[in-house]
């Protein structure tokens, strides 16, 4: 494979910035370069130092744009690509009115394959190079997504959703079939290329105790798999869960009792948490996932980032398509900033961009592979244009610092601000 040398300004994080002046947390180089070879970053740093290592490489000059690690989305629903921006209602009504009918269509293999292609294209158009995705209850939907991601050499973490009650028959499985289908998918895809499997009980409401026990068995049999589910998104959801599991101390205790918590567990939303639940999340090393555009769209509530951080909990941040309203991790940061502002919590733009790159990689335990521009990591790179729209261009005329530029991209940017996306060293956007 021919080497590719990207030239431009580069920004990569070494740790989470403690504040706006924490320059030790990142490296910023005005005339930088990233050398990509066989899907891996072979070298990065000052152009003058990297260029001599790139004899015969294809050189792509992205100046004056900014090169960063590709964005990471830690909670997204693949089968909901066609119901994004469906007129809003509360969570449970939204699931019954939009989600379950749409997901029922994924029993059709051809439909699943077609949507998998569109889904991956939407991700990379918006600068996302790694996604943690819920598929439908049908094994064919997971097959379609894993196959599509493999064809692009794209890092994907996904799983067949497990649901055996409180949903239409068209989207239900059984405890045994969920176990069998998940087991087969794990054996075929987990650790194959850039794929990882996530054991995926949708949430306590749609799984019987027998099914959650099966999920726990899978987790114990495959401790290197992820577990993804939903937690405490909506007050009605919490009340219904309490009715279904009357012996549980709280919502989280349902999952805890079946051995589903741990450092590889991703808990979507986690808005309305009791103190005991926060303590258990901290003790088990599990990870809440902040989904700001979805939380606002469904009126679910405000994620309390500061309280979780105070307990040493590391949270992810994600789009939650399709209740989330944008594939853009930039727009996710935009709305996340506002949610935290409402609670007098600051989200400085350096921490924001760390969150959607190295921060989410840390949550996934993959910072040695994705989330930075370090040599030896996977060549997932996004090219950011801070003057992508007339409004951004006008605002940039007054930008004086790197933080000014990043904040403009964060608050005003979307897919138009993504000049190019590279997945395993290969350009994804046309034109």
C-alpha cells in the first residue's frame, strides 16, 4: 500500500485538560504532518521531521485545516436511521410509535444491508470513525452492520438487541434465541478485523429476568466483550422498571444482580440516578453515556456530569441517533455545553474535543488504538474546516486562539465543517 502523508495543523490529546490553560494535556503543531501506512499512523509531528520519513508517499496538503483523531460515538442505534427527527413524544411512546415499527423492518436482510451502508456513510461524513451501535433484535441486522464496517476497515462495536417482552412480536426474541444468536455473532465477529461485540439487552423493561440472566451468562463467558444498555433515562421508564423488578433496590440493581456491570459496560443516559446507583457505577468502573441531543428532544432531563466526575466516574458522550437529532459529534458537544450550562457546569472546548476523541477511547479501553494521532495507533483522522460556512468564516475573523477556533467549530460546525475523514488511512468523503 502506498504511504499517505497528510499535512496541516495537528491537535492531539495526551490526557484530559484540567482547564483552558493546561497545554501539557495536548500537542498542537502549526505545520504538522501525519504519515499513514497500512491503516496505521507511522509517524506524526512537525512536518519538517515527518516528511523525510515519507519518501514516495502521496502527499495531501490540508492546510490551513486542523487534523485531529477521528470522532468516537459511544451510543447510537443503527436501525433508527430513518426515524431521526420523528415528531417528539416521551420515551416510551416514542419507542412504540416509531422505534419498534422501524426496527421490525430489519428482518429483511436486503433492507438491513442497504441501511448499513447509509449508516456508515453518515458517520464518516460527520467525522465519526468509531461507533458503538445497537442493532435490531434480528441477527441479520448485526451481520449487515459488521459486514459493512469490515468492507470499510472501520472500527465498530455492536450487538444484536435482546428483547423478549413489552414490545411487538415483530421485534421480540426469546432468552434462548437471544443467547444463541449473540453467541454465534460473538464467535464470528468479536476480534475479527476492527470489530468488537457488545452484549445488548435493550433495557430492563424489554427483557425478562430469564433473558437478563442469559445476558449475564454471555458476559461471564466473554469478559472481553462489551455490555451496552439503557439506564434511568425517563421517570416513567424508572417507575415501570420498579414494577417489573419489585425486589431490586433501584434500576441499576437490576443489571447489577445479573452481573452486567463492569469497566466494559456502557449505560446510556443515566440521568436520574440515586446516590447508591452512583456509588455502584463508581465501584464497578461502569460508564454512563451522555446523550445530549436525545435528552433534550425527548425531554428526558439534564445529565449531571459534575456529580459523576466528583465520584471518579468516567462518562462517554454520544449522539443516540435516532432520538438524537444529529449524527454530528460537534452538534452533540454544542447541546452538551448548553445542558451543562443550565446546571452551572463548565465544559471548556479543549475538554470537549478531548471527550469525543481520546476521552471516549479511554471509556472503551482503546486509547492505545484510537482517539489520538500517536504513532502506532489506527489511522482514523478527521480534517476540520473552521471556515466551512459563511457564518463560521465571519466569526473566525475575530478568533485569536486555538480555543476560540475550536469553540466556533463546536458550536457552529456540523458535517460541513468536516473537510475529510480518513478511516484506516483511506479517505471517505467525495469531492
